[in-house]
C-alpha cells in the first residue's frame, strides 16, 4: 500500500511538472472529458431526428486539409425554404467535432433550412487563427458549389456554440468589417450581403472578462487558451486582440440571435455582445434559458432545448437577403 501511495504521489508530481511545461496534457484531459459529453448528447439527440432529413457527409471543402470536412443536412422534401445555416461546433477550441452535433443539426434542419456542420482543426495540434481561416474557406466552398449542395448562397446564417460561437462571430465580424479582417490578415470569401444573420449559443466574446477570474476557474481557462494560442500571456499579446469579437462589431454586423443558460458561466459574454450590438444599432435578440447551464440547447430531453430550436426557427424566418447596393453614379 505504501508503494502504491508513493507511486501515486510520484505520478501526481510528474503531471504537475508536465502541465506547467506544456498545455498538451491538460488539453488532452479536457478533450476526453468533453468528447464523452458530446457522444452522450448525440445519442440522446438521435431519438429526436425526424424522418425525411437527409445528410451528405464528409464533403471536402479545402483539398489537402484532412480536417476540412463538412456535412450537409437537408430538410424533408418540399420544406427547404429557409436560409442556409452554417454551424461551427464548440468544444473549448480543443475538443468536439461535427459528428457530435450532427443529430442536433438534423433536428434543426427539419424546420426548413439546409444546415451545414463544419469541421475544423482543434488545439493544441492547431492554433489560432486556423479555425477562422477554415470556416472562411468553408463559406467560399459552399458559395462556389451552392447548386450541387442545395445551399442558398444569398441567405447564409453563421451559427455556433461555445467556442464555435466565438469562431462564427469572428468570421461574421471579418466579413462585415474590412479593417478587422485586415488586422487578422484574412480575406473574406463571401460578400457581406450574403450573410443575413448569426445564431450564437453560449459564446465567448470578450476576453477581458477572463482577468478577474481566480483559482481553479482561472487555471482552467488559462490552460485552454494556452493550448489554443500557444502562449500563457494571451491576454496581453496584441496578436490575440481579435478574439474579443465584441470590440469589433460595426453597424454592418448581421442581425444576431444570442442564447445562453442563466446558470452558464458564459452569461456575461452574452450581455457584453448584446451591448455591443445595441451600440452599433444591429438588430438582435437575447434569449436566457432559466435554470439552464452551458450548451443547454443540445440536451433534447429537456423543454429548454426544444424552446431554443423553436426560437431559432422563428428568428431565421425573419431573415431576408440584403438589398442590392446602389452603383455609384459615374460623373463625366
């Protein structure tokens, strides 16, 4: 017993050394934990997928990138009148995949929209801003192959959950704010007029909210961000200023649906983003689910999740293609 106790202490000491030297051990630990939750939610959601929804899986949107795959979930025949929703999965930038949310997206597609699940590279194998670039590539691919995929390129809705909401919001910001895109050395792959809305669940939109955190919560967040950015000094490094999407919202940002559980630690981010949208004059809705936590919308065994889907359907039904921009008069 004493030998076993000594071995356990030695392993604990070794782990403590490793997590201070690299974010990888912590990232892999949380990846396993989060992925287990993703599989569980997917199994629950499978029982709610209605008949008639069809899926085209693992479409390569960027040749040569093994993570650049997307799924196309089409509504039942005769019901495809809604905008195309392009959903970026969450997982703290270091876990998750499009397969974990595929059944949820099929349920969403039953409401009349073609729904795209976008795969991207995760940390620590890939670092910021790789996922942003990949989602931009996916949008370009969807536009170029819209007819074959059943996509409406004139009505694209960027959506996401948790880390995916941050990525989706950042991409939307770059599409509608040329200065923001330039600061990130990114080139939008779609016209701003194509992006008619965003749907953002439980996202992180203001990194300054990390500074007051203390104890195990701060250690958890710092570990994730170290894995994603490659530095433990991410809050003071100007290379990562673009992560705080709320600071880059302009009047051209698309109409936005924000949702979060009342008990979600990310709730403050939703209010900051809502304030930024309000200040910019952007139409937005903020939905807070009582007695619900992080990623509540995926637990389709609860009424709150179905209420969230109903609210998303109602929101996207209001979205219309942007009017054509006037051509400047030519003076002679």
